[in-house]
């Protein structure tokens, strides 16, 4: 292949990559756009299966400076966590999965409160002022009007507690006179906790997302058509 041909081939590959990235970005932000168009009365329910109609509404919808797009990056953390597990880096995987869990919680809290009419500034204050226990407990009862299933909650808290042990490492040393069969140093304690995990840590964020997503639409029944509109937009790809 000549240098000119290689240059053309590289250009075409880049165009395909750019197009794919743009498509993925649109897929990520489309739900937020659709939700806001529905809330503004811009979508006719009788036309949710008309792809051209939906696209025309997205292009020409009455969106303004108050329009919000929540960019989600928790899937990236989960992919890195999967790679870490495959490379036998369990501690790194724990930290990444815990980060993905916190991202998901904050995303759904913000989305529910934005749709509920709370200002972005106030939402940020609420999220910053609430620790993880609050977000899993009383705040969830108030904002989502649910409590997570106890088993899912148990798994999430195990991951978060283990993450805290890793990130806030206490550096308790192993002493020469310690029982080698039952060490109490920080590293051994973390290893022991990881070995006792009785579930797949990579599944926990997906379970949490499913529960929060279901409740979001229960709180906002008019928005249940979003999933049908997303199918209209992307099912043929």
C-alpha cells in the first residue's frame, strides 16, 4: 500500500471512529433530552414509534439553558475493574467497583431531584452533605421512597467497607511473633475480607442501577415511554 493509500485508509478509520464515538455520546445523552421533552409536553405519545418524528423533536425541541445532560462514566470504571480482576488485582477492582456504585447513586439522586424541580445548586449541596450511609438509608427513603432489598444493601455495604479499608489503609504491621496462621496486620485483614466475599462484585452496580432505574420510572409514570422511544431510535442499529 502506497503512502497516499495509507493516509486515506487512516482518514477513513478516523472518520468511522469519530462517527462511532458521536453515536455513543448521543446514546448516552438521549434519555436526558427525551425526558425533558416529555416534561415540556413536546412528545406526542401516539408517535413514539416514529423515528423521524422523534429525531425532529430532538433537533428542534424547546430546550434551553436549563436543559441538563448527565454524563455517566461508571461503565468505564467497571470495565477497568473487570480488567483488574483478570490481572489478579482484586484490591484495585474493589476500589473501582465502589466508585462506580457511588457514581450511580449520585447520578440517580440528581436525576430524580432535577425532574422533581429541585435546583442544581441545591442538589449539589444535598449530595455533598450526605454521606454514603445516608444515601443508602434515610435520604433514599425520602427521595426515592423505597428501601433497597436487604441482600443488595448487604453486598453494597461489604464492597464500600472493603474499599474504605483499602483507601484508608491503617498500616497495622505484621509482627515477627504474630501467628502466621491468623495474622492481624492490615494487608492480611483486607486479603481475608476479599477471600470471604460470597458474590460477584461486578454484578452489584448493575443490580443497583436496575433497582434505581425501576423506581425512577415508578415515581414518574409519564416517563415510562422513554424506554420505547430509545428502542425506536436505536433498535435498528
